[in-house]
């Protein structure tokens, strides 16, 4: 169990990010005082007799990363040889659908969740939204309680996005095991309500939240079921989440079948608004961007998974310019292979700077040296933009108003990252390291609600070698079965 919060002074940081935008992105001063799990003061502070001092000299301090979309059960399905080069639909059939048969007992799911949450923590992530869709009729264990328990043991905030399906998906489920069998709409809705009653906390700094998250509109549920699902979520006071517009084929299918984009389709059924966010949203046209901006519908941006599956690069700079809520998400490790938020932030920064829509590009029709600027596209993302969308942006998407920024009164969820690795040598601005330098962060400490959950790259009380052996043994069993 994580230790209780203490009176603490984080002292002497080289740089301190707030998670805010513009001139407020970097704090004046190098110290941060914590009382009762919250930030009490920021500036140049003198230690007080009642407080412990955490030496942050040579470190960058920033808000804990907020991961807005994950599939923790996939944490033991990394790098499956038959699927490593597949696109989304064949990958779905070959990995999460085919392998769910092996997660038919509680300890398998717990082990996968533990691996994923440990990976999150050691990347400086303090809040995880797990799109948990591994449910089927008559399953013999409580998957929701198991995942919440694993997060509690590690001291992480968890938003459990209760997923699943009410119909078989024609493109992926032809040879699906029993663990992929759909639930009834009534069964799904009853389970969501039961999870809300047991676990959901509406407080701004909640450690536990529940969202209603059918896996994919159209594929995972019937058209007439969308409105009842949305109405139930709003009656319960929870948010809605799903996948949307991940691939061009999905958008083309929606246009052919419904005569509109996927976002326009779900909007007709109540699935837009400031209480809704979607993973991916790679293929949005100008009308979709305007609709998100008008309704406040959020995006969980998963740049590495989008690239890994060949889905494309989402129009995130334009979304941010329009004020659309955007957070970072790692997606499941089965389509990412190393789902940590530090890697996600680094990839986000690089991908959008490389995106030809983000700036000048050569004009093959023009004389040498001339360039053309694609019209209407916002500038490429800056380091400060990525820091903001990975922290405060994610908290906004999840509706956790008390986390995501380092401000007085906010939850003391923060990362103290060392700058003692060779890739940091020569940095003129140490503050850019968490986004620009890449690689695994060296963690002096990670705090959640003022509690130390990582210290010197170690999770107190966790036997990492044992976890590695357990994961290796499970993978060997899967390979033998395959």
C-alpha cells in the first residue's frame, strides 16, 4: 500500500512546468509546498520545521501525465509475431479477439493490469483511463473490481471505462472464443450502473471514476442502442467514451452506409458533448473539427498506436487551435509495444513536426528553392503544447478538474525527473527534457495526491523481478498454446 501524504517541500528544481498554457506554462520559482495531498504554495520557499524536504536540484518537475485511453489487459500481448505488421482490422482479429480466451480467470487479468500500471507509473503517469472491454455473459470473476484493486495497490488514479459489445462484429469476430460473446443491452447497462454505484466518485480529485464506454459505435452495438446508453450515462452523472474514426476505411464505410461521417452519425444519437471523448479521431474533416469545437467533444490522441497500425496522423494542431479538448493516450500495449506516457509525449512532438500539413513543404512543380504552405493548418506542436495536452489537457478530457496542473489547491500529482543521463548533457533549457529528450525518464520521485508512489526509479514494495518472471511465464504459456 502507498504511504500516507506528508507535509513536503519539493525544493530546488531546475525547471517547473505547471501544465497551463502560454506564459503560465513555466512557474516562477523552483519550490513547491504540499499539505494534505494538495499544493499549498509555489515559488522560492524556505523549508519549515514541520515538513520533509525532497531535493529536486538537477531535476525538472511537472504534473503527472494523464493517460486518457488504454487497454490494460493487452499488456501481455506485445509484439505477437503474426500481427506485428498488420493494420487495425486484421490486427483486432489476430490479437485482442483471438487471445481473449486466455484471460478467462482473474489472475490473468490482474497480472496484465499490474504490468500495464507499473509501466505507466515508471513513465511518470499518475492517472490512467482504462477502456476495459473484457467482459462476457456469465464471466466467473469481477473484472472491474480487479482492475480498481490493482490501481489502488499502486496508488494510481483510475478511470474505468466500462466497455464491451452488444453484438458480434462481422469483420473481426467470425472465429471468436466464448470470451468475446456479446452482452445484452440490458446486461451491459445493468453492469455500468452497478459499477457506478460501487466505485464512481464525482469529486474533482477522485481516485476512482467510471465511464460508459461501448467499444465502437456501429460495430459493437446497434444503432437504436446508442441513445439509451447516452441517456443512462447522463442520468448517472458519468461520461461517455469509445473509439471513433480510427481508420479511413471506417470513415468510408460510415459515409456509404449512413451518408455521413462517424462523428456526424453519433451526434444524431446523443454521443457528443463536453461529457464525451473518443480515442483516435485520426480521420476528421473540417466539419468534424467544427462539430467537436461546437459541442466540446474530446479526443484521446494516441499518436504511437495510430502510427504503429498505419492508421495515420490526427489533425491535433488544428483541434487545439479550435479549443477542442485533447489529451494523450497510449492505447493498448498490443498495438504499441511500449505503452508509456513519456514515449507518447516524445512521439507526439516529433510526429506533428514531421507531418507535412504542419509547415512548409517542397513544391515539386515549382523551381528549386520555392515552397508552398498548406492553407489553413495550424503550426506544428511545441514542447509546451505537448506538456499541456499530456497533463491538463488529459484531465480536462476526463473531467478531473482537480488534477493535471501544478497550482495552489490542486492535487499534488507530480513528477520529479532527474537530468543525470547522457542524453541530457548539453541541454541549454533543461525544462524541455521530459518531451524533447525521449527515453525512459529517470525518476527522483512520482507523487499522487501527495503520496510517494515512485522513488529513485523504484515502486516501494514492488518486486519487479518477480513481476517480470510472472509475465514471462504467462507469455510462454500463450506461445505454447498458439
